[in-house]
């Protein structure tokens, strides 16, 4: 597997879960319930030089955040990318919960339902950016670079 942090979607195991991460690559936590979209985004982000922790939905994302906090000293520099509409817990609820817990990092929401009301609510809750699907993968990578604390 190598030294890069790589977490598979929930329910699948991975050797990296049992060992501390030693990678110095920036970390992106990605929550997307559509498997194919998640795989596409994760592959593009890894190719762009990021460690990617994948989550199936908002609940899984919160678990992944706890996992990253335990294993990476630079956890506060992680960028979260989350879909707005997902089962169990959507991206807007994730943003609200994390901001109420003083999560320090940027949060980018992605949505296929990006009307002005959604964008406005996302900003009020504390989202750093909102990208409407479909978007170019380079646009996502550029947005992550722009909001990244490091």
C-alpha cells in the first residue's frame, strides 16, 4: 500500500487504518454517496497530489474525521469536500455540525441541486465554497488549492 494515507469506503478494511500516516501530502476528506462519482473525484485528487480519505455519507465523514485526527498531526489543515444530498446526513448538516464544534478547516460543498437558496444557506452555515455539478475536475482541484490553509 505504501506510506500514503488511503482509506477505503466504510465496510472495507485497509492496512493504513492500523498504522499512523507518514505522508506529507495534503489531506482531502471526501464524502460522496455515489460510488462512481466518489471514485472519479478521489482518483483525480490523488493524481493532483492529495491524500484522500473517502466517506460514503455525512455520518461516515464524521467517523473519518475522527480517524484522521488520531493519525495525522496536520489534521486541522485537511480540506473537506462533501456532497449536499446524501442519505443519513447531508453536506449542509455536516457543515453545521462541524462549525458548531469549531472545525478549523475549509469545507467545499458539491451539489447537483445548486440553486441560490442552497448556496445562501451553505454560506450562512459556514461552507467555504459551493460547486455545482457537473464541474470540471480542475475546478475542484483549483478550489481546494485556493482554500487550503497550507
